[in-house]
């Protein structure tokens, strides 16, 4: 599918972004979807986490179709694996929607693990207190009744502010044998890596034995291994050869469908640890990231990735953007352009490792102004798609870059698809929405979603609308 080629409209936009530049508003649905797929409820450059909470509540209140909100929360939880934002949206829907016949089914469906129910209930009670809406009690109760003994034992959360037993007493779910055992205290402890470590407590020797059993017998999954690399290295350094072998196992990487972004947290934790032999695991991580490139979808034709390196991108956004750019350069041969006050191509050595490329790209960040016009003024040749990685806070020249984009298309006789990844989900676009697809958020589904949008820029909204409540 090609975008239409008529004039792009006014370069003055119809709103201002947070940096004071001309921008375009998103539709209410797209803005909601962008926030749902972006927010990690952490501080950002122009906004704070509390503002994300306030903004989400406002968007939900203003959205006349509350079913779309529920479907967006389901999509965020099921397809993108995002928990906190879906919990907050569910609690807010419980507050704002009264008497609708679909709500109980939604609350049951948005719970994928028993602790989802605990988090939603804690979120609602923390903000609004009692009484608990009947639809919320019914939906969460139905969800809890669907879990078996192992699942309830794994997430019983006895030491949490709200335990699983507390939830059962508040929600009065349909009775099951598993729930009865939970309340009576006769439910057997789940044999998981978490419980083994909990049982070890602060006993260093017991922890080492627990990690040894888990790693030697391959009883720990790939993602759990990634999350615990520092703990294993600190507690049981003798396991290093086994851990390296597990980390770099190509079959395990393919089966887990792990994407390069998943390695970032483990990498940062090891770098900050200062532990002996951390370098051995860093080398293994680097190898594993390159192996995971096989999980990246292939895109036909030529791709240009334009990465914003302005000051507002400092921190998490530039780290994510640099790794995304390195991933596409290695896996799909994409060209890379960095832009700030101006724009320039950055030649990529594709024989370098993905992590090394990402660090090198991050180090090249100018951290000055944000000039979107420069991307299209400096772009050479025709591209099938242009991927913009930015927080969408352009302000140089104040006008939106619609004319620069039109001039580029005329100069190159091309009509590229443009995908705008708003790395902070601020809710404004640098182009009219009909000419660009804006997506916010990075998860294991990001590249799969990009491939989907490459065939149909309206696919995300339709995917959300197709969710079954």
C-alpha cells in the first residue's frame, strides 16, 4: 500500500509540541494506543510518571467508546506484554464505566496471571478505596477461579500488601478446590526457581546450591536467566561456563523469540556490577544479541533509519533508539542517519557486533536542537520506508517538515512509507496523521508490529478493534 501523494497540508500544524514547535494532533484513539504501548511510568525529559497517569485518566475519560479503551488494554497486556499500564487502565475503567454488560468479561480477560488480578485490585483500592465495583469483583473473581493449584501457589504473594488470600476474601470468586486449599493454607508450594531462592533466604550457601540445581538441570528459562545474570555471577560464579553455554545456545534463542532489546537490562546490570568475570558474560551477551538477529523480520527494499540525537533524547530514549538502529542496520542493511540541529549519514560497519554498534551510535549523539527538516534535505536517493526514531519534539524553524518531505519525494521521485516511533509517547506528530504512521513503545512485538504496518498503516487500530472482550 502506498500513501496518497496530494499536498500534505499546512506546515504550521494544528497544535504545538512540548518543545514549542509546530505539530499535529493524533486522533484520540491513536494517542491512547500510543500511550498504552509506551509508558513505563518512569520520569522522562519533558514529563513525569505522574503526568502519564493523569494523561491516561484524561484520555480514558474523553474516549466515548470505552470498549476501545478496554481492547487497547487487552492488546497492551496480551500482545505487547505490558503489565502496569494495562493494570492502571483496567482500574480506571472500573471507576469510569458503570452498569455495562461487557466489563466483567474484560476484567476476566485482561488477567493473564494471578498477580494481574492482585495488581489491578491494589491499584483500584489505592486510588478509590471501597466499595469494589461489582463488575470488577465478578471479573477478577472469575479469573482467579480459572487458575490451578500451581499457578495460585506461584503467585500467592503472602508478604505483599495485598496477598492472594486477601484477594479471595475481597472478591468472593466461584469456589474451586485450588482456592479452598489456598485459603486453608494447605496449598503446596510451587516448585519454581523463585520459590527455591526464597526458601534459601539470606543463606549464601543455600542460594549457591539453589542456583546450581537450577542452572545445571536447565530448570530456568531463557528470560529468567537474562534477568538473573548478575545474581548468579555474584552468588555462584563457578556456574559461569554453564551460563555462557545457555546464553549463547542458538536453538534456545530462536525458540524464545527473544529480540535484541531484551538484553539491554542485563547488559546494564552487569556493567554496573563491577564483579569479577562480568566481562565473560558481557562477551556472551554480545554473541547472543547477534544470534537473536535471526528473529528480526525481513523488510523488502531500501530502509532509512533516522535517529534523533537531540538533548531531549538523553537517557533511555537514545539507548533504545541506538539499539533499534543497530539492529535494523545489521539485520536488514538499513542506512542510518543521525539528526539534531542538522542531519548526516553515519556509515555502519556491519561486521561489528550489534551491541558495539549501538554504543558507538549512542556516543555520536550531538544532544543539541531537533531539526526534522534536515532529514529530508540531506536524504540521498529513494527509499521504500523511512523510520523516524524520536520523541517528536522538533522545534527548529517552528514549522512542521511537511514541505521538506514533499520536496524530497519530488526530488527522488519516490513515495516512501514513513513510520514514526515516538520514544516517549508525548502524543504529537510531525506530519498529518494520514501521511505517516506513529507508533510508540518498544517490546518483543515492536518489529513484528512494524512489519505488519509496512503492509497496512492502519493495521494497529484494526488489531485493537478486533480484540475480543
